[in-house]
């Protein structure tokens, strides 16, 4: 993926300070969403505002772009599942969301459930969201994925600021949550979600024996890839299991995402106890990845296969959610599979 960076115009800092001195207090209204356990978000330059007020904020997104907000962000449009995760954690509802995987995570019961079907739609594709649909709902902010939605900056220039995110570890996801919490005036909600996720993870680290070797693999067919310990899901699982998979050659992971292509022969050498499979499909009727792997003779030699510990997981949450709520779900489901007698 090629990352295009187009700078947004930035208001002068002195003007921001003068406006902040004159602005009246803004009270926060919290939505009645469930608040599972979670974390902290990506690079802020301004200290947290006093309760009940909003101070102008400057943040830097994953592209290195500095964005400035003179008023509280109240309406967020989501073209990536991560945005839905953040909104749910903060007790907000997006003003519009993309379709496909973004809608899938929105309607999951841990997020918005059936109500997720009523959130206005952003048409187009994941890679090219419909600009008119975004502008129509008049969002204060659009959250997209670095390397995928970079061109939205040009298309929405002068209309809506675009925050490009790319958390690579759970700490990045926690940091990102806190950043958006500041922009939306929902610092309390962000803090609570962050503490919940991190508290759950810490408890699991203390309780898990880490004597099980785990792996996350994903793909659309037998030419699969794996998530290493420097990938998002791997950064969680290495805290509670034996997770020896690493990026040894940077050229294998050119975008620094912590994922590499892998072979069945290498997989057999490591022979994990439990394999979590994220299956993706671009056409109807495609078999799950684990089903396709069954057609390969070496697959049956794996310990996880022989002991029926190959688990198809919810890819929209495990692979695409990226936020603290999704990572909390990943952690819960992984612990139950790895240590059923303890969790």
C-alpha cells in the first residue's frame, strides 16, 4: 500500500488560545451503550481539559499529519471497523458507517447489535468510500485506515478532517482511544475503557501459565499469512501464551504491520498447540481457510489439527476491529481456547 500524505491547513496557535479563552463550557452527554473493557490511543499534543470544558486540541495521526480542533467532535463517520470500535467504547454512535466488514462489526452484539442496521450507510467500496455520502451527514471527523484511505484527505479537503489510524500493538490501540476521547470530550469514557482492557490483560498475564503455543493465521486460500508477535493480535497473545512467531527479515513485512507470509512446512516445525484462523472471502461460497487447509496432507500432521484445536474466529473482530473492545473479545476467546480449565 502506498501512503500519500496531503497536509491540511492548520489554524494559528495564538488564535486557538484566544478562542479557547472566550468559549463557554460545554457539557458532555453520554450515550447509553455498554462499556466493556479496554484501553489507550495515538499521539496528543495538548493536556487533558478540565471536566465539563473543551480546550482546543492538536493531535498527530499515524501518517504524521497534525490535525487541530477548536471545538468538540460530536459527529464521527466511520470508513473502517476500528472507528466503530472506538465509537462504541466512548458511548457514541457514528453518524454513518461503511458497509461490508464495517457494518458487520457494528451489528455484532458486543457493539450496536440490531441497532447497527439503522446507522446511515456510506456507499462505495472499503477502498473508495462514497464522498457524497460522507459529506451529506456533515461529520466533524472521518476516521480511516492509513494506506487505504489516504486519498480521502484530498477528496474531503476543506469539508471534513480525516484521521488516518494504524495501530500496530495493543498499546497503540489504547493510545488512539484516548486521543479520540479528548477530541470528543469523552475522556472519562476513554479512561474507563482503557483501564478495563488493560486490567483484564494484566489479570490474564498473572493467571495464564503461558505453556501453550498459539498462532493466528489468516488468508483467503492456502497461500496464508500469520500474525507475528509484533502484529496487533500477536501483541496480545504473546502476553498470555508462548508465541514464538517473529519478523526475522524486515523485507518480509515491508509495511511494518507484523504479518508475514508463511508455509505449512514452517508451521509444522513450530507445531502450535492452538491455531486461531481468520478466514477472508472475496466471493460467495468460498470455503473457510481451515477447510481449504484440510486438503493438504501436511495439515493433518499438525498437533492443533490432531487435537481439534484449530479455531475459526470472527475475522471482522479479531482481524479488523483493531480497537480495545475487539482486542478484549480476542483475549477472552483466546484464553477460553488455550486454558479452558482456568478461564
